[in-house]
């Protein structure tokens, strides 16, 4: 059956369903094509389930140290089945919410596999979508005036270390393990690898973390990365940076055994119950019919778009992980807004990647926005850099964890805040205020003049701004 639409969205993840809802609000007849479940990776395999795991680890550790707060309890045990059940319940609740929003918007949802067609009897332009289904159901052909590609990304793997879901895992598999391993080797020390290292170490698993770059969290400010490495090592995580696994040495028996080049031809042999691959994400562009269009990919395989999220085919847009950049759910939401505003003739507000906050929900947490110190200097800025310890914040002591700091990077000439980088317990709840400051080109002076409630962790931003002004009180 051939059906006409104003807009078809290929992919129902965070960016996809937000695009569809925005379109329906503007009167577009809209459809989503989704092969799995609405909500995509973020809801079902990424942001939400992993943070549910991390919350369980946080509670486990809080109970272990409850006597420090005068609460006397016995040694806790972790019930992984209940951790999984809670994760599933959180996901189910949010999934029902997404379905309700889509239904409320009168958005048609096609649960099948979408492939983009070239010019055909259905349309002289590329962009119609053929939807195929499991089973014998006949294909549907959707003919949109505009198409948004929001097919997301999937976990990269390493040749010679193909995941089997039992001994060699991706983060998708880690969310479904029915028992904790005694030991795990995590390949990749980016945000995902660090979050998993934090979770497993906090629930009693022996963790080894390997990163090929010379610091954990590549791209994060170096002072933050150094602090994270120190904190994870203090927990007991065995960390190798500037190191590379040698896939050809992999042996899988009761344990996984592999050699790692730690530099200068120094080879170490490591073993663990399982290996978790955390080596980045690749764009889901295969088998979606891009070859039938003029849509172009960059050298990393991501779809190329302009500031309006348009591809080379003006009526075809792309958003989210499939275009690279900051592969974050809130980035996809922003991109959805830009695409829809441009599509409907409005003037979008354009933000750069530096205006998009990044959060890592490990213990300790990391939150940042703007440029790092090295990036600021490379861009030719003359900067003032200050670091303010959480030791200066009363609420951090009340919470029982005053380790960590805020780092603020300020342009000497304009006093504008170029970057704010935080590490410590609860800092992911603070970065929204820093994001607001960046949006309005806030200065250190303006941030220092804001009244912050006491006691609260938000005072860390005020103290950091005062320090940048040379007027620090507690820091």
C-alpha cells in the first residue's frame, strides 16, 4: 500500500520520536518507521538502563558506608536479578510514556524495516520509504514530502574479538547478564567504558580498564581525566592507558586470556572471566537505501549535514548519532528541533557542539560544557584557569563526599566563560546552570553575582566564578 505523508521519520529513538512529535504539533501528517521499540538505544540499551545500574551500585555503596551516618546495618549483598528487574521496570514505565506521547500526537508508527527508495513510480524524488515486515505481511510504501533519517548508532567491535554475548560482550550484552563475573576486562576508557568500570568495581567485580590514548576519557579536560584515573585506581580498578589489546593473542577457555601492548614493546598477559568492548559507536547507515540517494557520508561513515540538519538532498534531513558529533540523547533532541524549525520555515537557534553539555554518570560523576584548557589555548585564547575544590562546599560534606572540584576557563579579554568542567558526587545536576550561562554568553562576573542557595552543591559554581574573579571566599 502506498501512503502519502508530510513527514516520515526513519528511526524512533530519542531524536526520531521528538522530531515526529514536533512535526505533529505543527500540523504535519507524520509517520515513524521503527524496526524495534520506540525510544531506541537511549531508552532500551543506553542512557536509561545503564544509569539504573549505576544507581543500584550507588545505593549498594551507600549502605556499605551507612555507619558513617550513624545508620548501623549489616554487610549488604547485591541481587543482580532485582537490579535487572528494577532496570526493566524503569524502562517499561518510560516506554509507555513515549508510546502515549506518540499516540497523543496521532503519529502513525510502522513496526518494520525501512529502506529509502530512489525516484520511482511513487515519486520523482528519492526519499520514499519501503517498509518490510517479519512474516508474510505485504510491504508498505510511504511517500513523504520530507524525510528525517534518525537511525542512530550501534557498538563498534574489534576484528578478531567478535562479541558472542557470553565471553566477549558489548554494553548491550552487559545489560542482560544473569550473574556477575568475578573479573572483567574493559577495552576502551571513554565515557561508556568508565561508567561500566565504575559499576562493576562498586559491586565487587575485579576490573581492568584498557585505553589506547594517553588519558582516560579522551576529549575531556586533562585535569578531570587525571582525577578520574586516580579515583578509579583508589577504588581498585587496574588501569592501562596508552595501551592496545592484541586480538590475535585472544584465547577463550574458562577465562579470556589476551596480551596487551603497554608501550615500548612491553607486552603483558591479562586474563578475566569476560571482556567488554567499549570502543565507540558506528552510524547505522547500512541497508537503509542511502545508495538510492545523493546523501553523502564522511570518512567515518556518518551522514553529512549542514547547520539545518539537511543532507545534500534538500528534502532529506538527518539527526542524532547517525550524523556523528556529540552522540548524546539531548544533542539529538536539539537537532530534531533545528530540523523541524527549518523544515517549517522558522529560524532555528544554532548552537555549536561546545554549547552541548556532556555528563558521565560514573562514581565520581563528570559534567562539562565548553572548551577544555588545551582547546582554548589551541584556539588562541588568553585564559584564566581556576580550580575550586568541593571541600569548600558545605553540602558536599553533609552528603559525605567532598572529593572533586570545578575547573573554570575564562577569556582574559572578555571575561566570558569558555569552559566549565566538574568532577565529584552529584555534579551532573549542576551542569544545566553552566549550560544556561554559556547560552547567554555569561561572564565569570555574572556567575559570581548570582545568589546560590546555602547549603547546596550549586554553590560550587558560585565559588568557582568568584575564584575566577579573584574574589573567592571559601575556595
